C-alpha cells in the first residue's frame, strides 16, 4: 500500500517537471529561431594575386564562421565580385561544416576560389582553347558569402594584379 501511495504523491510533481521541461525547450527553441544567422569572414593567405605567378599562387582563400545557424537552413552562396564594375565573375554554393568544441557546436567553412582567365578576361570572345591572349580585368575583387536569400552578407577584399604589364 505504501508503494502506491508514494506513486500517487509523486505523480503530480512528475507532470509539473515534465511541463517545465517542455516549456524550457520551447523557450530555447523560440530564442534560437528568432536570432538571425550571422556570418564572420576573414582572409586566409595572400590578399593579392599576381597573374604573372604560377597557377598555384592564384588561389583565394577565406575562413567563414556562422553563428545562430540552423543546419536545416541548408547551404550558403559564395560569389567572386569585381568591385569596380560590380560584375559577379563566379558563384557557387558552399556547405557549412560542423565541428564540436566542448559543449558548444560551431559551424564554419573554408572557402577557396582559383582565379582563372575565363572568369576575369575582358575579351568577350575569349576562348582558351584557341590560344588567344586574355586581357585580364585587374583591380579590387571580393569574396562574398551570404545566406541563400541574401539577407545576411559578409565579404572580404583582395586584389588581382598582373606584373607582366
């Protein structure tokens, strides 16, 4: 008889504890949902690419970190933009990686782009298979990482020069 009496007394507390746990979970989820994803982007390596150098020196690199990110949001967009003209010379999707550090989960991605003549050539009729010379559009560029809907955008600048000229 004592066991059933004990169960009867504990049952209302169990329901209260369960209700409190559900309320806390909903509050945390709502707080997370109301926070907009934030992007932090920083240069990694050279910020000046010399087209006179070999192909290995033509890689632009940036490190991106995402806060308030929900993996259900999917991928992000990366664009390479020629600053002076506003022309997008390259774009792709990037997948966000997850790394766990202690009790916190971090979301980040290493983005890279290899500068190639097809993307930066000013000659409209440029055909690399025809052994034509490219007149490259040198100057300031930026790597831009954004949410798919474009509501959050972060960028980092770099220069393309041609020391042969």
